[in-house]
């Protein structure tokens, strides 16, 4: 009887330890998943910010190019402006455009 009781206690202890370890590991995995989600969210926000800033800068350089061209600025300056504009275009092409609201869909879809 004592052997059976010892075996039962050992089994219960083993099950208890297994449940405890599983819960702890589950918490670690959950924490890791939550940390990963937060990190991915920060990266997504940064990409959105880069896209907005790139688009704004690109619009500014286009306006500047037009003003400089109409003012008859030296060709070497215009070449530099075009070079900057080309580089901004390449960057802009790498960043996914943010969804835009349309008359059919006035709410901007989330990404």
C-alpha cells in the first residue's frame, strides 16, 4: 500500500510539474509572441512614417525643381535636383503606398 501511495504521489508530482512547466513555457511563448507583435507594430509604424516623409519630400523637391527651372537656374544645380528627385523616386517605389480613401470607400482601409 505504501508503495502504491508513493507511486501515486510521484505521479501526481510529475503531472503537477509538467502542468507548471507547460504553463510557464506557455507564458514565455505568449510573452515572446506579444513582444514580437509589438516589435512588428513599431516596424510597421516606422515604414508608414518613412512613406509619408518620402512622399512629402518628393513633393517638395518637385516644387523646388519647377521653381528653379522657371527662374533659369544653372544646369549643374538642376542636375543635382534631378538626381535627388530620382533617388527619392527609388525610395518611394520601395515603400508600399498607404491606402487612400475614395468616394466609394470613404474610410481609409487599415494596413
